[in-house]
């Protein structure tokens, strides 16, 4: 039996039943939160002095492409068009099996380092069986909780430097789900997720349904996905276009909506669509950084709340943004406030500010837990739940004069203020250091992998690829990227 006693923490439990308990002790026994009280005495526990620290539940990220951790920074100035050109048709072929492993392994540690204990990995780098195994093992070896969303995208399979026809490639990757993916997803499910009730669970990351011309292949793919009993079927939904099919109504008419569906973005869905989802099932992940950068429609989070559903947040592309939830909470809150101000006092000054920081913290914890079906297991510091607990310093240069722990988490903290992280009672960060991995050697492998990817990428004709995509996007020749 493993016992950890966290003493004297400032508590942000996110549990309505214990929100009045402002400070106290938390006892972790094995993988569960065993006790929460103003003071706990146990003789045989490892004691962690959390004086001057905030204890909060681990963050839950409901939409992230973990493999892109090795591409840190490439997407910071990208439009969705540029993302499609480079991330969908060029970067995947630059990943060997080792890079697939490292992308997910390093990406998982990046999340844990920032107190993200659960992640929905939308993993569309399933190029070969070996890539798939490496991607799963990368997450498993880091000990993060979450869903491995097997991505059934038709990936390009050329070798960097080889002569290809980019227009043919674009047509090829837009087709329906390949036999390879059906077999490989079933293999992965059987090999790594026989019971599918562990720390990491199996899910499906679907094709880009909103680009499909008709419902038949969508319904067929969903029916196949459901035969694998995935923890979630997750797909990109309507970030900027609503497609040729009225997907939510048509899914409803086919009886295919359900709480096993997790849609990311959903910016273009109408209030009626969201009401249908609230009634018939389905969850939404809002990813503020990508949506504010790449979409002409506003993040849907507030409308999800109004529909009666719990929303959630995601980082999405770690090739463009830091892998923490602090940034996403802050960005979403301030964008919503501005939008409200602009609508109510255009050009003027509001006399009060709408939306609360605490609500955003709820969406980043309990909201995410609800959207992945684990609201009874994680998302709050509650006796009986899994011991996914984060301690954040209130004595760093960032945070030393703070009194309000919610303000600390939503507005001031960053990953370097996260001192300790437990996932299911296992320490993944202690005293500011990652546990169970040698960061020095991981860093060296990450940096040499990045160099390898860059070398391969340089051999691909980016201009030809861009030209081939322009007509697909209705972009006039010479107008893109300028
Ligand atoms: Zn995404």
C-alpha cells in the first residue's frame, strides 16, 4: 500500500461539497484520494509539505495532437490552409518510428509537467503498424491518463525527396477510411487495450467528416468505430466550414448521436445543433488558441454552457502553442469578456466584467472529466476519486504575493510553477522535477529528432504542395501565404 500525505495545502477542490474547505490535508492511498480534512494524522505515509502551495485536481485536455510536440513553434503564424499543406501532407512523412515514439512520449511529459494529468490524444500519425505501436507506447511509458484516439486519416506515404504528384496526393488523402486502418485499429485495440479500462484507454479519431460530400461514409465509419467500443470517438467539427451535409441533424435522424462522441471546435454549429447534441448526446472541446488564430467564427464554449452541457478545453496543436491549460483558460476567458464588452458597450467601458475565472477552471478540470466520461473518477479532489492531484507554488517570482488560489491558477501560474503532479497516486513530478524519466537524455533525443525531421522536411517541394492545395481552398494563384 502506498500512502502520500499532502499537508497544509490551499485547496481548490472543484467539488461543490468541499469548496468551503479552504486549506487542509489530502491523503492519497494507492491510486485513490482516501481522505480530505483540515488535519490528517497518519504514521506510515510519505509526507509532502504543501504550505504555500495550491492543491487542485489535474487538468483534463480534451483535444491535443500529442505527436506534434517535436514540431514546437512551426505553426505560430499559420492559417488553417498552411496547416493543411504542411502538417497534413508534409510533416507526417518526416516521422520515422522513433520520432513517433518521441513525439508522444515527450508530448506526454510536457503535459504532465504543466499539471495536465489526462489528455485526449487525437493521433493522426498512424502511418504503419510500427508507428501506431510507438505512439501508444510513448504515452504509456510516461504514465499519463487519457484516451489514445487512433486517427483513421489517410496519411501521405511518400519519401521526402521523392518525385510525387501533389494534386494526386491531395485527392488520395481525402478518400474514405482505408482497410489498413480498420485492421490496424482493431489490432491496436486488441494488443494494448484488451479491457479498455486502464489509465490509457482506446478511442477513435475519425476522418474529417465535415469535408465529406454525403452522410453514407460517415455513418458507415461511425458504425465500424462503435464495434471497437472506444472510450470516445473524437472528430474535428466545423471549425470554419459547415460542409456539404447537415451533419448534426443527419446524425440525429440516423440515431447516431451519443455520449461517446467528442467533437473538437464546433464553432460553426448553430444553437439548434447544440441543443440537439445536448438532448441526444455528444461533447464539445473548445481550443481557444487554434480557433482564435485560424477560424473566422468565435469559440463556442459559452453557447455550449447555454445549451445545458458541460464544455471542456483543449490545447490542440502543440506545434503552435504551449502544452498547458493555464494559457487556454486565460485566453478563452478574456476573449469572451471582450466579445461581451464589444456587444454591450461598443466603443465604451463596461461597468462590470462578465464571466468568472472559477468557471473556466471548472471547464479545464471537471468539464474535461465529464466530456471523457470520467466525472466520477477524476476532475475534482473528492474522496474516492483517482489521485490525480497537482500542487502549484504560491511563492515563485510569478506568484509570491497572491492570496487567491483560483486567480493564481487562471491568471498567473505557468508550467514552471507546477511543483508536484500525481497521476493515480504515482508521482510524475516532485519538487519541480519530472519523475521516472531522465529529462537530460530525453531532451537530447528530442533535439536530435527535431534535426532529423527538419532535414527530411527540407527535401520536400513546399511550393509545389502549396500550389496543389490552392484550388482546393479556392485561393487564387499567387495569393496564398502573402
Ligand atoms: Zn485538432
